[in-house]
């Protein structure tokens, strides 16, 4: 079952269960997926594209959570936490630091990277291998450190 279909199924389930907050959030996610499909001129998105949209929304929610954490609006913070929990169900398990490091080292060896000038090539290959399972900023940091030490 495609990830987009699973989101739709859960949306219908939330509607039937009269879970307004979950159904509203899943409706928003479905709209974002539809917008992405329209922009790519596709009927349906594949799982990698869906994960990209979900990661973007996760990043947006985490930034929102960070900005409101100092406020005293507990219901808003709770709502953002609930939305993050819903999103987490659809995202793949993130890679641990050890796995990321191993993938980066393998990519550096495969490409034969010798300096920081090869960072673009290494990043392209590493991002393809991790496919949304790791934060690109974190990967970039590690790649830069590894290539600087060569």
C-alpha cells in the first residue's frame, strides 16, 4: 500500500471516529500532497515524494514548536505535539549517527573524493542512499568534517 493511500485511509478513519484535530491535520497533509502532485504534473506521488512533503511539514512543525515553547499557550503546544505524533507514524525510522557515518565513508571511498571540492558529489550520493531518513544539515556537517580531514 502506498503511503499516500495509507494517509487517506487514516483520514477516513479519523472522520468516522470524529477525531476533529486528527482529521483536520490529515486533510491539510492530503492538500499538501495534492499540491505537490499538481506541481509535478503527476496523478499520484511515489513514497519518496510523499516522505519529502512530510519531512517539510515536520520541519515546519518543529520550528513552530520552538517559537511557541516560551509562550504560556499550553493548548497550542499540545496541538503541535499531537500533529508531530501523527506525522511520525508515516515517516521512516531515522538513521542513527553510526549508520549515517558508515554511508558517508562508503560514498567518499566509492567516489574517490579527495577534497572539499568533491562535497557536492558526495552529498548527492549520500542523500540518495539515505532518502529522507536523515537530516540533510547533519549529513552536510559530517561530510564537510570528513572531507576537510582528508
